[in-house]
């Protein structure tokens, strides 16, 4: 009897202590994805330039005064990302840029070394900028985090493609689950007209 009473009391105390901490942790996370018409959140990305130097780039530096297509993948070297999503943008890069897009950027919650190696492995060249959202800062701020902890992959980004014009989202094609139906290079080409 006493043990049950103590256990219930301990459980109540733990719940009281855990709830506020959980609430404060999630208060900075968007409950929804960024919407068309909203300004992109500020974040920092890392990448390697053509000389092999690691560089840092902010959302503002990437997008201010420019038309940019950003597409995100749950993980570098993963099957759909490596065989369909990234290759589609590499193949259509010139056509997309001919429609007035200044930069194509692939984003993943991976480190810059992984993004660089992945880009080289698929022959990305200078067609697509391979950006590391290493801590998931941008993905979190966009509201597109994808919890893949049950698969041993941690927290990643949902798959999407977006068009930003001067830092404002004009098109957002956000996938559900593991789907690859609305975020392809072809779909962005259609949106560009």
C-alpha cells in the first residue's frame, strides 16, 4: 500500500517537472510548416566551395534579391534521395535556371562533409549548391522536422521543394511521410511556367 502511494506521488511530481520543461522546449518549434507568402527564417548553412574550403552561408545571403529553388531530402546517400530527387534537379538545372532561377540548393540535416561527398558521388558539379543544415536549425524553423529516431536516423527534414523570391516563399511542395510525389524538379518546372 505504502509503495503504491509513494509511486503515485513520485509519478505526479515527475509529471509536474517534465511538463514545463517539455513545453519550453517545444515553444520554439513551429507547429506548422512555413506557408506561401511568408519570409524564410534566418539560418546558417555550411558547404564546401569549388576549392574545397568550408564556407558558411545565411538564408539572407542565399536568397536576398534572388530567385532560389531549395529542395530538401531526409538524408544524403539514401535511395530515393540519391536515385530520384537530387538527380532530377541536376538533370533539369539548366532548364530551371533558364526560367529565371539564380540558385538551386539541396538541403539536408547532414554535415557539410557528407553533403560534399554525396554531391561529388552523383556528379553535381556547380549545378546544385549542396547545403548542410547540420543541426536541423533551418528545418526546425521552417516547421518541417521529420522524426526518424525509430529508424536510427535522428531528426531530419521532410522532403520538399520550394521556390523563394527575395526570401519570400512563392511555392511550397511539401511531402507527407516518405512520399516523393510533389517535390520533384518537374513539379518545380511546372510551377515556374
